[in-house]
C-alpha cells in the first residue's frame, strides 16, 4: 500500500506520480489549520476530476479527525488531475483545498 500526503502548510502539488494501474491512498492533512482554529473535521467531501476513479474516503484519527483520505485509481498517463477536498468543521466552518495528482505510466 502506498499513501501520499498533502501538507496544507506548504505546496499542494503532489510530487509523487501514480501509475494508471495503481490504487493509491491520498491524504489531505488539515492538522496545521485545524490545530490553529481548535477545530476538527465534522464531514469531508471530495471532488475528483473526470478520468480518475474515486474509491473509499475517510477521516482520521477517530475522535478528533484532522486528516481526510481518499483512494484514487485509473487516470491517463501524462495527465494531471485536480482533486479537491471540502471539509466542514465541528463549528460549521467550511474549508476547501485542492491538490494536483500526476499520472505517469511505469
């Protein structure tokens, strides 16, 4: 299993590329922002550009979630795809960030 994490206190372009045949877990780490606000994730919704296939999505850790996760598969070699994550916090605040996932055949 390979997991790739986007840290929100830096660039959100994901440096590691995925192969079209890979089923890879991606994480959006909201910890720096949520810790500063004193909030946690209440709900998480992902938007995935056409061409990638979205799988299971979760939030973690249990009890005080600050990270949203999604499994992505497929994609066309040589393309980059935008993947967005919108969260609602336990106080009702709505935040959205996106990352770019590159697909490269190996």
